[in-house]
C-alpha cells in the first residue's frame, strides 16, 4: 500500500471496506482496556512491595520525632534530604506533602487566588487573570485553571520547550499574566526536555506582574526510559541568579516511583517562599503523614536507592515504548498519515493524526472498548484546533494487552484517515 | 486556709511570700512539659501498634480495587462502611480524606470562599461575612476564619450547647452570617454534649442566607471517658427532616483513634453535597491514600473494633482526668478562686480562674517550663474578655508528669490569685 495522499479513491474505498469489516469483528470481541491515564502497571507497583511491610512494630521514631503523633509541617528531615538530593535543592527549600502533588499545585493556586502571592493582591481580585499553557500539555493543569476561572493562552512547544519569544513577550507586557505551567523534563505528553537556554530564559523573565509565578511540575524528573536521566538546569538556582529568587514553585512526587496512590509529594521553592507556605500549612493541617514518609525513607534509604528503583521502572516501561514505535512504524508509517514523538523518558507518546481525525479515532477505539485519553484533552478547554493530537499512555497494560490495543488503534487510525481522504 | 475573698491582706501577703519562694525553687528545677495541645500519649499510640505491620506483602487489594494505584476519590468502600456505622450515616454520605480533618474543614471553607456554596455567589464576593463561634471553642476553627478574613461573633455556651436563642436570631436576620462552628459532643474545651433540643433547633434554623452552613466538627464522637459514649441526635437526619437537607457538613477523624499524624479523616453531608464535593476533588487530587485506609480496615475490621479501641483509650485517659479533678479539688477548691468542667469525654478540662488571671497564670507556668494552651486561645481573636479561661490538655503527659505539672499549675493559680486579691 502506498501513501494515502497518493492513493486513488478506488484504492482507498477498497481499503476502507476491508478495515470496516475488521473493525466490526473487533467490536464484537472488544479489547476492554483503559489507556487514558499514565497509570503504572502492576509489575511497576510490585517493585515497591516491601514498602508495605518494611517498618517493624517498633519503628516509628525518626530522629527525635514520633512519626505517629501530630506535628512536623514540612516533613521528616530524612525524607526532605532524599528529595533534596534527587532534585538538587536544599532541604530547607522543600516541603513534603501527602500522596498527591496535584493537590499541592491546586492548593498553591487556591492560596494565590484568595490571599495573593506573598500577601499581594489576591488573584481573584485582579479581574481576568491569565496562565500560559505550553501545548500540548497536561489536562490536569488546565482543569485547575478552568476551575478557578483563570484564562489560558496556549503556547506552542518546540524541541527545546515552550516558544520563549512568545512567553517573554506576553509575560513582560501583560500584567494579567500570572503564571505558566511547565513540565520541564519529559513533558506530558511530548516528552520534551527543556534546553539550558529555555530554563535560563524562563528564570530571567521580567514579568509585568510582580505576582507572576512559574509552576514547574517536575513530575518526570528521574523517569528516564533509556540509559540515564536527562540533566536540566536547576530552576531555583537560575531564578536566584537572575534576580527572581521567589518566582518558581517546583512540584514533584513519588507517584510513579513507589505507589501511585500512596506515595509522597513535595513543593520546593526559595527558602523564603517555603516559610510563607508553612505559615498557611500551620492553619490548614496537623501535618503530613510521617509514618508513610518513614516507610519511604526505610525502603529507599537514600537518593541512590530511589535512582536504582527508577532503572527498574525503565526496564519495565522501555519494551512498551519500543513496541509502540515498532508497531506504529510498521503499521502506520508507510501511509504517511501520522507522526509521533520518541521520548527518552516520561509516560507518554504524543501522536499526531491527520487534521480533523483525532476525535474520530478516539471514538472508534472506544467502540472497541479501548479507552484513550480524550482527544483535545492535551489542550486548554479541550480545544485542539487541528483535532490531531492523541496522548498514548502505554504504562498500564501488559505487553500482550498493549499489542492488542495497538492493533485496534492502528486499525482505527487507518480507517478514520481513509475516510478523511475519501471525503476530501 | 480560707477562701481568698474572706482572707485579710496580711494573710494573703504571707501566703504570697510562701508561694513565691516555692515558685522560685521550681523555676530552677523546671518540669519541662508541653500540655498545650490535645496530643495522645505514647501509651495511647501503642494501642495501634499493629497498624504499622498488619498488612502483608500481598495485601493491597480491596474488593476489586488495587489500593496502590491511582483512583477512588471518596475512599475505600470498606473504610466508608466503618465510618458510616460509627457516625450513623449512609456510606454515600461520606468522603474519606487524608490524615487531617482540619484540612477538610479548611478546604471546605476555601471552596465556599472562591466558588460559593453549591455554585452560589462566592463568599469572598459578599463583603464582610460572619461565622458564629460558640465560646470557649477550638482555636484552630477560629484560626481558619481569621485566615480567610471571616468575622467571628462569639456565642455563649450553656450546658446544652450554644445559646440557641442568640444563634436563631443572628442566623435568621443577618444574611452575612454564613456559618457556625460546632463541636457537638464533648466540645473543645468545655466537654459539653449538645442536647436533643439544641440539635433540633440547629437543624431547623431558617437562615437569612441560603448559603449558610453548619460546620459540625464531630471530633470526639466516640471519645468517652466514663462508661458509654453519649448519644446525640443525627444532625444530617435532623436537617433532612427540617427541610434543610444540605445545611450541615460533618467532620470526623481517627486522629485520636489510631495514629494522630497518620490516620484517616472524613467529611459527611447529604448525598447531593457529597457529589458536589467530589466534583471539586476530581480537579484537586488523584485520590486519598487507600493503602492507609486498607491498614485501618484490616486493623479495626469493623465499627465494633473501633469502639473496643475507644474503651482502651478511655481506660488510659480516665485516670488522668480523675487526677486533675482530685488535685484541683484538694489544692484549689478550698480557696474559692476557680471552677472547672468535669467532662464525660473528649480531651480537655476547661478551667476558669478569677477574672484577669488567666494570662498571668499561663505566663507563670511557662516560667517553670510548663507550656499550657495560650490564654485566650479558646476565643475568637484570642480575646477572652474575662481573661479567665485556660484549656487543660491532660492526654500527653504520663500520670507522674501530670502530677508534677498540676503541682506547678496549682501553685501558679494560687500565686496569681493571691496577687490579684492583694492588688484589689
């Protein structure tokens, strides 16, 4: 078969009939698989089996702290040390939270909405404020903005990160622009790693609004797939150097390191920001779950223990990514109807169909009981103007399941694309 | 020695000298004890020793749910069942949270501030809003209000709960009144149990504001000290009966059941409110820590398991409360310079000195390294107009330590009171 763009309507019509026949067969014998989220698979969760049992009945003290009782707003010193070593920050810059870094991001925005940035004017009292959203990006970030009625401006990404010319221009000229979402390493869903220049330019922004903040979601900071984890510049250091010491909040978690639903998360920022955040936490909570932190400390021992675990995750995930590349290359590449990213880490492959096909492909897959991330979800307001991007999340299914899912996916891509060419 | 009110200045002067001498001696050999918070003692924490180890390496499934992975916004069905049985609600009315019910209260208020009650006008856009605060009450409730710039009106308590005449009048005539804080059972710090009439009148309020809400902090719902736990009317049922089905949010936790810093909490309300809360949680979090919930389910098994544990807590706490009553009766009662509550449950004794003495007593104790709850903390803005109330929290020290602490406390009460009478 040749490229669809070079095929005749007759050829495409015949192909369409064949594909429809196969599609109907699969619909009767559906795959029943949910690939909508970046959920770790069971084999990945099993890597942390000992986390459940690693504490003995008498192990509840950490230094002089009884982890069972109240207190300790910013986390166990041992846990902070591990996170600081991984993220290359100082322990004083880190506040350890509960099991969800998303909650910490949400709370940071909620705090700025009602109380302003460092006691500045609350964002909620500044009219229509704006966040810059590099696209495609993470739907949960966009959902938080939408929830708080924060307007979103999509920013195109290039191979080095967000287009910094556009970012600089908007941030420096519009004081309604209060924030930008960044996933700086193995970005969701593109897998892009921010270049040194991007990080430096980000840290050196001259915002028109003095309450502008960078939301640096370092979700995949040690989540490589091949060889070693990419090294990017330290955003807090760069902000400090550029005279913007308080401009960035960094978020990270062990959701894809230990147990996705029962791990630990953190926010890191300047020491002065950390103190400010603690002044809110003092009102807000009796402190994080220190027993769970102690489990993580005991299980991982130190940053090296965490990094060793990440190699094991990579070994499990790598074949899944490789399989996708292999199947897409074999099944779809010859027809010239798509392109996709080949990330070195993270949890996703970002797939681009022909324009106007993504929604239909996801819908066709759903009819075969294969649930993908909603088309458009990777754009603010679900609005992918090209209707082209689909986020593929290969982590949860087994290799066998993934093989079946890819067969369905490729079938649906071919079918929808053929129909598009036939309609043209 | 006779009552201070009947003693001569000479008698009081002599006593004062004796007390000062003893005070100076103690200051040199201080007790070093923190009784400022209702922290469970070590012996209480040890009751839950097995919570740390009760799960085996293969125990992570609950029904069909993998507790290690993402998901399950409202908590494990088994955990909800236990909470529902304890609180006499339906599981569908309950959302299980993390380790801090305080966080859930904070978040509920934060949500109403920015998004309004059930999508009504945000509280933050309604000018100076007001919460009613039965006094003396819980300082952390007041701190949340202060943080959100919510004005607080103190409401006197009587033996049946808040003075409902005043509450009804304010709530029905002032649409700025948006909430009331209630600790309906063994209230903090009075130990008052709301009468059936109080609960009924609370549920039957006819608020001027349709976004008025009752914050029902059932922190001590099963925390009896003597015999059986008091039974109060079910606020959600009463609200439903009174035609106010969505008016109350109930909060509870296992902070003083299992591990104070590593337990579970919940919010309960009408099913329709619960659905609304979930719509926020969906944006806010990847779900609560289900592994910790599973530990609690395995450890307690069911509501009876929890209640049996509460009897053990009571057995540890009872002698501490008894000791306080005994010492205060012996050391202070004869002088007619104070009164105190004798609660049937909860974590505090509410002590009333002569007017104008509380701050000085707490300060004197501090000089002997005995830290009490700040005087005034039990009133909004720290403003105890009588300067009389002191919250005694006997749970954390051992009986031996408590004996020493009480000695210091009684000495300081006598000293400050004698000085007051000498100054009059």
